[in-house]
């Protein structure tokens, strides 16, 4: 399993950052890949909620089952399982300028087989190319507007 991290200070309160992170409509604006929320328990991501998302990765249509482990002003943690397994966490801490945002994404093949390994490598390439940095910056920009 490989893990990528990114940290920055957002000019927004932790509650505003969490609002952006848990709004399924906002996710489409900052996510590094296009996806569609096909099913969601409720109108927002909350601790204990589950979702089904689909999109394209490395030119292939893929789907993920998402389980939200935590969603509060200190952190959003979720697991996404599909051909790639993603362990995602955003930690939030109030600071004088707004919020310190620390993001981490761990990636591994979600199932056996060459296809899952190729998709995990494609995901790793996106993250190595700066996708997490771009994502966290977009979240911070959107939260600052709230």
C-alpha cells in the first residue's frame, strides 16, 4: 500500500471545510477524477453513511462502495472499495488564519488481478503527479467562499 499526504492552511473555519468535504455536489467540483454519486444514505456524507459512486479511471468505467468512518470538525475519514481500495482521511485543526488541513490517501489494488493492479498504478500516478495537492487547494478555495 502506498500513501500520499498533503497539508495546507485554508482561510476557512473547520466547519466550512467539512461542509465542502461532505457535500456530494461539491465533491464533483474538487475531486481529481469525474464521478457520479449513484446512491447515498442521506443528503451529505456523515459518519456511518454509505454511498455508491461511479466514474472513469484510466479510461475504464469503475464503481466504488464508500463507507464514511468519521465526519466531524476534526476529520473526515472514509474507505472506498472497488477495483482500487482507497483509505482517505482529512484532518482539520483550527488555526488563527482558518484551518490546517492535512489530507492522506492510501492506495492499493481492491481485488486480485492485473486490471486492479493497473488501476491502482494509474491512481498512484495521478497522486504522484500532484492530484492530492490540487484537490486540497480546491477544497480550501471553495471553503473560503462559504
